């Protein structure tokens, strides 16, 4: 009999393996933060002597969700300006507030708030793009959250950096600091084609190729972005990026609501990853990502929430439901983006896009034990006929009872274990008073 740290037994286990296997009455054996085996529960206690054995008799266990696009610290701006088009929202509201208030303290407290919300909603990994990324990395690591932290770049000065060279130097220093951290990875994160120059893109591309890191960027979010690019550069933003050599499998293209057939074919040819943020796009009336058309071209589509400032929450279960329903409405096909594919988009496919597929995204032997438990012991959890349909169309984040990252329990019975909810609320209220004054 092998001694292990933790044994999780559950009614259902959604593995999200290559066969989308769903197991009944099985147990996940965890030791040193990794899954050592998944076995029938009737055999588990004969095979393993666990220091902690948690029995989830009326739960679903599944891989933690991956939020592929966030601006975590902007959680402090939740609802600060609503019902406004993107550029007006940015130029007249968000950017002025950021210029006045964003510093290391803002990013620290906003990141804490965001990570707490994500954990309580079943997200165990997020890919972030914001100022002072080293602060977000430090907060995530201290809490025990898995994160992919963007090394941001812009042409204009902010409180974080004076210009593109300083953004890049700070980003590379961040990469050096966290390259051995088991929970923190990095990507390059130039904001968008309309805020980054050709020369800066060329530098980023060289660094990305040298370090084999993805490039995470807003692209083709609105029609006005396309129109302005045609006026300034004579080409659409995606074509401009292609000419600069950035269109390749390491590109994480966020939004992509304005695409023509030629661009979709090029995305497929280059194996670009598309990050779909349906609720943010809906709220800002940015347009519709042609999800089913992308899938028909075998393009990997993954899901993000965007920030709380444009979405108002970091609820990945809500995002899954919106993504699946919106794909059907846009394509006018009831079969579009089926539930099983939506779950994969927020787990294993997201892990693949971020280069984390050997660590997370599915519950399999030797992978990290990033696991969430979803309660079915309530009215909302019954009846249950198709488990994937249930996860996408019926599950609310409030039903996430427990969360484990690398085998460490960060949420227990809806209560965070590594951070004080009362302290987060107090800091958030203080920021709200200052920002609204």
C-alpha cells in the first residue's frame, strides 16, 4: 500500500482526456502536488494510505478552468463605466482613471480581488495582461494560484514604464525572476496593433522566437480598429502583423470579432490560437467572433473573460454558456460549439495554447492536481442526463465547493484558505471610495 497525501473520491470525474472520458465512482490519488493515479473508489483504499481522504458523494470533479484573457487588477474598476462603446470607454473613462490611480498598490489589491473571485468560480489558471505584472505574479504565487503573466508593451509612457524599451526590459527581468517558479509562466503581451509600433513588434518577435514564448495581444476587436489601420498603414491589422512575422503558432489573438474568409484561412494555415471573450464583446458591442467558422477550419478557440471593467465578472462558467449559445446564434446552427468542445476550450485546449498541456487541462496520471469540485447536492444540480451539457448550460460558479492547485486546497466549502476575504473586501471598499470621489 502506497502512502500519499490526498485521495479525492467522487461520484463523477470528468477527465477531459483524449477520449473525453467520464468516470463514475472513482478516486484521484494525489502526492507531491501531482496525480499519481485514478482508480475505482472500491479499490482506492486498498491501494493507497492517504493522509487526507475527501469523499465527494454528490459532486463532479473536473480540471480547473483556464481563463485565457484577463486584466486582473482591473477588478477594482468593476462597473466603473457601462453601456459605452470601446474607444469612448477607454479614452474617456478607463485610461484617465488608470493614469490617476494605477500603481503597485492598485495592482496588488486588484489582483488579490480578481484571484479570489476566480478561485471561487473554479478558475485555477489565468493569463493576464496589465501594468506592474511583477506585482500580479507575486500575488498569484503567494496565494498559490497558477498564472501566465504578460510582459506588456505600449508606445506611450505610463506609471509603469517610460516607453517601449523600458516595458521590454522590465518584462525580461520579470521572466528571469519567475522562470523557475512552478506556478508562474510568462508571455509577451503587446497591447494591440493600434498602440504598438512596427519597430517594437519586431523586437518582441525576436525575443519571443529566442525564448520560445507566446505573444498575447488584442487583435481585430472592433471595426474602427480595422478602419484606422487601413488609413494609417494601408492594410488591416492582421495583415500588418503577418508582414512583421508575428502570425504563427505562438500567437494568442484576443477577440478577433472582425475577420474575413482570407484571414480565417491564414489563421488556420499558421495555427494561430484565438481567444474568445464573448461577454465583453457583447457588452461593448464590439462584434461577434465567428467561432464555428474558426472551428470548421480546425482553429483552436479558447475562452477568456476579459476584465471586470468590461465584463463585470470573472465567471468562466457564465462565459462558457455565453460562448456556446452565441456560437449557435451567430452561425444559425444548433450544433455549433457543442458543450463538450466548450469544456475542452476552457481546459485542455487552453492549456495547449499556453504551453501548459503537460501540467494542466485534464485529469490524468502524472499531471498537476489542479482540480475543482462542483456540488450537485441541490435543486439546480438535478436531474443530470448529460454531464458536459450540465457543466456548460446548467452549472453556476456558486456550485464550485472546493479547488485544488498542485494538490493544495485553496477553496474549502466555498471558503478561501490562503487569503482573507474580509481583508480583500476592506481594501476594495477603500479603493472604491477613492476612485469615485
